C-alpha cells in the first residue's frame, strides 16, 4: 500500500517517528509539497496525508487510486470534502490533540499582555534595573486578572479548558456559544449573549470555528460595544478578526492589547496592519506545536488509518 505524506515537516521536523505509519504501508514523506507537485507526488497512492497542502476536486480527479485522506490537523478546509465523498474517498481529521496546548498558549499570551515579561527582562539586561534608584521598576502597566471577566467566544473542548484555567486564576467567565450545556455553568461561569459578553468582558478569547457567520466577528462594530481597555486573544483562526479594525482600535487605545497566534494570511505579508502595531503580540501559529501535542496528533493519525483499514473508520469529516 502506497502512503504519501505531502507536508510532514511541521508535524515532525525530526523529533518524532513515522514508524507507526510505516508499519501500515510503503511511506514516502515530503517535507513540503508545492501545488504543482501534488499530483505527481501522490500518483498511485491509496493513502495521502496532508496538513496544509490543498486537495481540490481537480486533484481528486487526477488521483484514481486514492481511497483515504488523513488531515494532520483539526481544521480540514484545505480538502474539498464534498468532492472527496463523491469519489468515495474517506477524509478524517484529528479533533482533540491540542486542547491542553492551545489553552496553555492562550494564557501565555494573556499573561504576557498583563506583565510584559519579555520586555521587562530585556530592559533588565540593558541595565535599566541596575541604574534605577528604586528597588524595582516597570515600563508597562501591570494587570491582575483575579476578579476580572473573561469572555470566551466558542465553548468546545478548548474553550472549556481555557475556562477552567481562568476560574483557577479567580476570573469570572462569560461564555457565548450557539449550543449551551447548562451543566457546565458554575458560580463563576455563565452562558450569555454575544452582546452582553462584548459589553462586560475585560478579556475576550476566541475559540470558535471559522464559518461565514463567525468570519470577522471581531470588527469595528463589535469592538465599539466592548469596554475601553479590553484585551483580545486569538488562538483559533485568523479571519475571525478584521485586522484593519483591530489595528485601528489598538492605536486609538480602545483595545489595550491584543495577542494573536493566527493571522488572516500565514505567513504574514509585510502590509498586515497588526505587524505595525506596538501593543499587539503576534506568535507564528505555534499554540498546537509542543512535542507532546504533536505526538498525540501522530498517534491519532496512525489510529485513524488503522481503523480505516479495518473498515471501521473514525473521525470521518465527510460521511
């Protein structure tokens, strides 16, 4: 059985093993695959794995041997799942591997906004503390989170993990989601409307999928409804934010700070407005990427393929 991995580098830059998949067939791993090489490299393959390499209707029409596509991520918008279904090709994803890692990154970003750890460390090494007449100094406002309200938009597994950490820090949590599970409410956590969340949250963290209904959910109009000095965190999908509107709100001081691990175009172009905004932290889509998280992803990818070969597929996204 021929198995082709089109873009394996981000999952496994060398610190994991492909042996689990190699036990199931003849595996060829490409670190990256440009669009004009997809058909050539996947030719005659029965199994193809992709992370961000797009697989379109035209691609499927040129790969008659293909029976299975394993997406090495949770999001599967890079695959035309309808066209795959029409061709009888099963498409699976990895739904839960990064919950803990992304929740942790959410607070890494938020705590950096609150304490500016990196900047203060740099200032110390530049001599600012050594020459200070006081026993301490700070160059940025410091923010305590206890007693403040975190608004979470999207309350799936990651949103719920974020809420647990927020409550442990003494924060109240306001949740907006299309589907409410009242059993998850606590004395410190309540479902609410989007309008109320925008109006009351001190911190807004995005954990919703990217749909037409959520695209640009953070925009000029929604920002206007927020508290002055709100902080915004995005570890979900870049297009959830209208980046021009957020940049303007940051420069005006309406939004005190933002931290994003995702952008509308990745890698970013030089003209992305957030790239030129001082009070915005941008990290390079790494929330999912601790080794432990990537190992879970790898293990699930192997398990998905094993289940498919046993005619009992799991995590199928195009049933």
